[in-house]
């Protein structure tokens, strides 16, 4: 049995020796220091045991951009952890609000709506980082000034930088209510902001009688788009104006264009069937009845043939000194047929267009 001085010596040695701590806690909580050193030992033990909590507290504060508390650890661990929890909750709310705000800005659903439409020169003056994530890259330029008519003289031009930006996708389908006739219904866009056609070019002719004619030759003239009907059905289609030949008055000119198959002939369906490759059949020949032959034929024999669409364009403003012209358009084209297995739906696309005429 130890004497009072021996107990005091052992207690002081235990408190003063860092090696006697494991994971920041004393190995033996049963030793009690003498009255002369009790407070100091208790404060030192608490400081050492709370050191990991202090480090975690400081690192979390640094991560959330908060100002950590003073270096002295004067309050209890429970109070500090409670304060830390409140600060973390506040920081989480702030971070969540910032994340939601950025998501709204990216989706174009901010309080100010879509980003401001810029002119061609303003877009060209911006850097990649200034355009990234703003939605500007998916917009056609506008014109600053100009006249509200087509003010170009007769002659042959080259239409360049021709851009078409859809602002509305509607699909002709049966209504949600029973026995409702087919009508164009509003849709929800499923793809990202990658549906604008751009850098299209071709010869543009203005006749002496005021009529115009445009032939599409090259450019980014197609974009795969998927929209969703109110009932949940998704409708994929290839927005395009390939091989467009449009003619008429500037306030209303248009024509037909080619709509390629949404899938190519080498595309394989989930059962390995394709147009130019893959299996011919996915199931054995049916015995007896001939009722399913038509349905099986649609699935087995892939049809990658193209179809046609029609577009109407109108000039709303022009600027002869820069050669710029803008307007609106409306296009009606078929949707995807799943290589002939489905009946295509009518898709109506409306939006803005922009171009530059060079003589």
C-alpha cells in the first residue's frame, strides 16, 4: 500500500508523461492527484483528451470557410460539439442554397430566365470560361440595331453562320383524357442544352422580284433530341435541316428537307438484330398461325430509310452593313421509328434563327 507522498509522485508522473496516454485518453482513470496538483492535472488531462476534437473542429471550420474559435479550450466538450453542430448545420444550409442556385442557373430556371441574348461580336469577345455553364453557347446571336425588314439588294450571296435555336418542342399525340383527338402537346426536354444547329452555310439568292432561295450544303445540321410527353412517353427524334431547299418571300419562305434515320443500319437492338449486321431473327419461326408475322417482320427487318420534313422561315430584322439577318422558324418533322418498328409521331419545332450574308 502506497503512502501519500508515493501516491502523489505516481499521480504527477502519470499526468506529466505523454507516453502514458492512449488515443488522447489516460490509461488509468483511478489515480487521483493530490490537492495541490488536482486542478492542474485535471486541466492537462482534459486538454490532451480534447486535442483530437479541437483538430476536427478547426479542420471542419476551415472546410466550410468559418472562423474557428480561440485557441484556449475553456468550455466543456459537450458545449463545443453542440456549437460545432449548429455551425455545420448553418454551413450545410448555405452550401445547399448555393448548390440549388447554381443548378437553377445552369438549367435556365433562374429568376432572370434565360441568359441575355448577345450579338455575334459579343460572343466572339468572350473566353471559354466566360461562356462555360451559362447557356450562351446554345443560343443564336442577335442583332444590335438594323431594320425590321429584309433590306438586301438582289443578287447572289453566301449564307454563313446560319444558326437555328429551338425554343419550343411539341409532339402530336393522343390527349391524356379518354377519347381525346390527337393534338400537339407540350413536352419536357430530356437532353441537355445541345440541340441548336450552327455553322450551316449554302448559296442564298435574292431575285429582282424580291423572292429568296436558300440551299443547305454544310454545317452542324442535325442534333439528337429526346422529349417527354405529359403521360410519360419519351419521343426521340433527329432535329435537322439536311439538304434543305427553301424559297419564297423573305417574310415567309421554306421548303422540304431530309430527315435521316435516328439509328444507323449497323445499330444492334437488345436482341442482336440490325440492318446491315447482326441476326436476322431473334425467335424461332412461329408454328401454325400467321397473325404475328407482321409484328415480327417490323422487328426483324430493320428499316433505316430517311423521311422528309418541312420548315418555314421568316425574316424579322436585318442589318445590311454587317450582312446579318435574324428571324423565326417553324419546322414539322417525324420522330424516330426505332428502325421501322414504331409509327413516327409529328414533332413541331419553333424558335429563332440567325445568319450572315456575304456577297
